[in-house]
């Protein structure tokens, strides 16, 4: 199991979003959705690129079961959107088979007080996500995703561009909203990316623990 404490620079994210939204015809909410790959309610941008749709967000068959293979140019969901970077699905071809061996089971637990959009926030506020991921092989799964898909974009033909949300930008790099040639929104290049998320700690764990395996072997606990 991979455990990480991820601090969120919420003030920086909101300020950068406001700055870039002033240059984007689709508005702030749509640009935020393009950054992440989902609308606030969880609706995948790939399935509904122009608005949130609760019927999709509340349907697991749609909200988690979708692909990018028919959107290789990123006109619906940007190629660099966070959820597309960390789980490209079938975007690399071969019906997603190249991706299967990198998949992980992940869960996030938010910490810190919720801050409404109208509330003034500071990056020093203790706020973020506890991230946990289960892997069969940490090197092949979590570390590969972190190194190759988050911190390096070449697999997605994005060169050295890092994941917009998780990447260690330091004021450099860019994020491209490809735009839709059939719509009025042209491509948008967001440059000088700050760090939106900072690692505050983490570790690797073996599950079940050696102690738990011993108890199972001795019949002291029910492994079911």
C-alpha cells in the first residue's frame, strides 16, 4: 500500500484559475473541469464536455466506465487533464491493454475544513487529501504512474509537460486545452504553472502485515 499526505494550495489554484478563465471563452467552471477531467459533481468531461450532468455522475456505469479512444485529439477532454494523465484508459491504443498492468486501486480521504467559493483561503491552511493506493507491484504501478505519466508527458505526446494538478511545476511548464474546432472556443495555453499540490509525507506498507499473515497461518483470525 502506498500512503501519501498531499497538501492542497487552494488559494494558488483559485487565483490561477481566475487568471486563466479571463482568457477562456468557456468560463471558469468549464476551464476547471478541463483541468481535472471532471465537473464538480464528478461528471466526466469526456461524456459531457459542456456541462455537468447529474444523471451521468450518479450512474457508476457511466461515471467510471468511459474511454478516450474516440477523442485522441483531446477536443472533449484535454489530453493533459488530470484524470486522463493518471488513467489514460484506451488513449494509447491496443484497446487499453497497455494501461491494464499500470492500474491501481486508489482512494482519497480529504482533510481540513471545507472552504466555500466565496470564502477567503490561504495556502498555509491545513487542507488536502490523504491518498492510499493498493498495488500488486509498486514499481510497475504507482511509481510508473508517478514518474512517467504525472512528472513526464511523453507517453501522451506532451513532451516534458507535467500533470497540471500533481506535477512539480515550480512556475514552469504549461497545460493545453486543445479546443473544439467545431465550437467557438479556440485552444488555450496555460503557462507558468505553480505547484497546486505538495507532498507532506508518505510511506510504503505491506498488507496484510507480517503479523497478520502469522495470525492467519495460526488460525487466530478468519482471513475472510
